[in-house]
C-alpha cells in the first residue's frame, strides 16, 4: 500500500468514497434544482464538500481533492448553463475565477496548505 517506502498518517479516500461524493455533487446539481438561487446552491455544495474533506484532511488527499474539485466545477458550470440558458461549455462565462472568487465555491485542493502542522 505504501509506495517507495513512504509513510502517511491519516485516512486516504478510496475510489468508492470519491465516487460517492462526486455522485452526491451530481445529485445536488441536477436540472430539477434550477429554481434554487445560485448562492444557496453553492452553499449546499460547500457544506457537502467541507464535511467530506474534514474527514479526510489528515491523510494523503491531494489527488482525491483535485478529482473532486474538477468534478464539482464541471457540474456547477453545467448547472449554471442550464439555469441561465447559456450555450457552449461555459468555461468563459463561468471561469474558475468566477466559481471560486465570485461565487465562493470551496476549493479542496488548497485547504490543507494552511495547516500549521503541514509547514513543519
């Protein structure tokens, strides 16, 4: 399980767990939720992401966090395009800057950088 003699502390999310949280994000961003305000929808997604990431934050999670971040951004863009009837991929109108800075979507990949123990 350990690669190249590396040791790690904490829990590592399995593929099944990652798929489960991605499925929950997909459920939250289905077309039937188009009537919800964007801020409320992002708040619901953020609560799901923060709860899941708090459980796994002490283990080797960077690859899992990147995968969940990519899935979440893609699904939120898709939801916003449907809600506002925007054609195309939506990456210009709903860029990463728009999602993470203006809408305050949680970015899991940067969450572990601010822990004091990680800087030791």
